[in-house]
């Protein structure tokens, strides 16, 4: 599927507000609601739109600690990475996890309510894994930008 200007406008509008109805979307992109509906469905089917969700305020919900945790493994075999990936999938504290290049193997975005819960996560869950060699944590002091919108104007 190749994207045209209308598809890009639909994607831009939906990443700003995923709750837009096809009627509201049609006013933004200058297409009929039925055309917007067909295009939206095609974009979803083609995988350009992965999901719709609400962004929650973690602080208001009591998740006051956010840390980026760098994890290095002892060994780098396929089984080590597979086991670690399976473990990650079951950790509600880990919001996002990335396999990265550089001084660590993984970068984890961890959210917890307080430092005691962070310590429990690190000491009672992460460090006891046999494949984990090293853990380094950086705590977020202040969020300067938290925008997840992609700049698709030049696509």
C-alpha cells in the first residue's frame, strides 16, 4: 500500500487524537466520512495503525518513579536473549524494553510507585536472573518532552 496525502493527513490527525470519529476526521482531511472510514480500515489492515489507546498520567496514578535501566547479560546466546525476553513480558513494572547497541544489551523503561518498589524490582526480580551480569539505572528527574507523534510530513 502506498500512502497518499490523504492517508498521511489521516495518520497525522489520528496520532494526535485516536478518538476522532470518521465524521470529525473527514472535516480535518477534506474527505467524506465514508472515504475516511475505508482509508482508516485499510491503514489498520496494512499495519500503519497498530492500536488506539489512552495516555494515562502516571504521576496522578501514583507511579512517581521512572527509571531507565541498562541491563547487560553474561552470555549472548540465542537462549539467553529468548529467556530474558520471556521474563520481560511478565514484568508489569517494565513499560518498554529495547535491545540496544552500546555498553548494555537492553534498555528498560521502568515505572513504579516509590523507591522501595524500585529496589524490590531490581533486587528481587532483575538481579536474581542467572543471565544478568550488570544493571545500571538512571532516574528521571523531570520529563522535558514526552511526544510520541511521528513527523510523517515528508513521507
